[in-house]
C-alpha cells in the first residue's frame, strides 16, 4: 500500500514538474492554441462525445460480434472527430 502511495505521488510530481506549464493551466492566454479546450462550447461538445462513446460501448456489450464492434468503433471515431471539429 505504501508503495502504491509513493508511486501515485511520484507520478503526480512528475506530471506537475515535467509537463509544460500551459497544460496545467486552467486559464491560458487568449492567443494560445490550447485555449479552445477550456471554452464552454468545447466542453459541451466533449460531453456529447462522451455520451456517444458510452452509448456505443453499451451497444458493443449487447452485440459482441467482431464485425459489429469494429464497424461501431470506426463510425463512433468518425462521429467524434466530426463533432469536435473546429473548422468553420
């Protein structure tokens, strides 16, 4: 148990010290490419994608045939990229 606790805090320290500062920031500057992740609109899109993936996972568990799973994975991936797309 102690080993797991040390491993957890070590990974937390490593994440906070080795990753770029902007990745940990919740309020990046307006010109930063990472800012879109923190907007309300993008978070709503993430919730929709999360719901789509959860629904697809339930369908995959209900119909565990390989052809159904592969087709659903490909379609859900395509749909996720379409929803999160930022182009105008």
